[in-house]
């Protein structure tokens, strides 16, 4: 993993291994570079990235799609 991080930094893409996301309040969100879904409930979703995790809290949360290429749509 450290090897990939070094390559990304050399190429000027140091944040390429982080989870990138766009959230529209009350409408949903789109997450990139997701490695795994760690936790899922109606009030909390936790996504694992290569370098960090993202926790989404709210009410009546749902997972729209989870793609094998590391993308998730909430």
C-alpha cells in the first residue's frame, strides 16, 4: 500500500487514494474510491477508503448502488 501512495505522490495525485465525495443535503451523495462498506443502518453508513473512512449520519438513509469499481451512490 505504501508503494501505491509513493507512486501517487510522485505523479502529483497524492489524494487519489482518498475517498472523494459529493453530498446534496436531503437528496443523496456520490462517493469514489470506496474499498468496503463497513457499517449500514437507517441512521449511519460507514465507508472504508484506502486511507480513511467516511461516516454519514442522518435519518432514513439508504444505499442506492455500490459498484465493484469503488463507487457508491447513497
